[in-house]
């Protein structure tokens, strides 16, 4: 086979970016979600409204932020509000169409862990923590999750449940009184998964080009369900790759103090 002209991370970021619809309001996490959301803004969704939990609304950063407190977000935002207003009025008020989250671990019902690896009282690794992710997962109309896929991340049981996805499946969210749909897609460097309509268990629905079913299975810590209509993710278009690479290059220069 000829050498691919894009990386697995580029495929993942672009596949995630495509999930955002133009004109929607998106609450963005730092890292992979931020890259995907800004690629969407710079390609097919110029009117997407990006919100970060530090308060910027309608931000249009020229480089990817290092954290939610990055000044680039406030400087390029249409307005900046207080964190209590962000969560009480915007998020819990039902004004967020998409919550876009990353994770360290995820389980079959799209619950995520960003708190600790190992036992909570004596963890092997202490992670950045919850931040606003539990509230984003609870109150956004829809949630997208993106992370790299391997058995350390895709686990049968989370070491700690930081943010609830579909909990134990079925109508768990409705029984708990949560307003949003919860996770509607998990986008990885290998594939796309979506929750089963009835059980809410993650189901493999699309393989990225060149990725085998066997590779996805061996990278998942549970027996992954596979859709009877398994698709292949469309390859990145040249414009998508160009925008992503330019964004990453600008970001690297800025963070190295060369911008």
C-alpha cells in the first residue's frame, strides 16, 4: 500500500471536526476537542459559537490555547462572562448544543475518567481532574468525546467516574433527570463509535481508512459491538488538512515564542 499522506491524529481531529454543525453553540474542552472545534470553525462551520469554561463566548483564536485561561481566548472573543454566568445561564440554562470533551479513560457506556489512574486513595497517576466536564456532560444537548484508542484508555471499568455518559445504559440519564442526550459519538484515531439506540452501549459504526476491525478490537478493553452497517470514514480533504496543519504550525510557533 502507498504511504498515507495524513496521520491517525489528523484523521481523528478532522473526523471530530465534521461532527460540529454550522451555527451551533459548542462548549469546548482543551486539547483534542479544541483542535477539532477550531478546524470546524475554519472550514465548514464558520458560524459555530465556541465557548470555553473560563468565560469567553464566540472566541476565534488564531492559535490553540494552552489552557482555558489562555489570553488568546478572551482577546478574540465576542464577549467574556463570569464563570457562574457561564455555567448557570449558558450551560445549565440549556443554551449549549454540543459539549466537546476529551478523556483519559472511557467505558462502554461513554462514562469518562479525568481524575486518577489506579486507586483514588493511592493513585498511580493523578490527572488534571474534572473542571467543568461533569456539568458539560450533564447539561449539554449533545456530547462529543475524542481520545486516542488503546486498552489503557478503553477500559471495562473506570478507575474513577469523573463525568457521566450513559451511566449503566438504557434510560439511566432520563431516570436521573439529566436534560441532555449525553454522548452521541466517540471519535478516536482508529474509528467512530456511537451509542446503541436502546442500550446506549458504544457500537463501532465507522472505521477510519486503512484501519482493520481486528486493530480496533485489540485496542478496546471490552468485546466491542459492531454495527451491521459498518462504514468507512471519508478521508480528509486537502482543505481540511491544510487548515489543521496551518493551525498546528501557528500554535507551535506561538508557544515557542516565535510568533
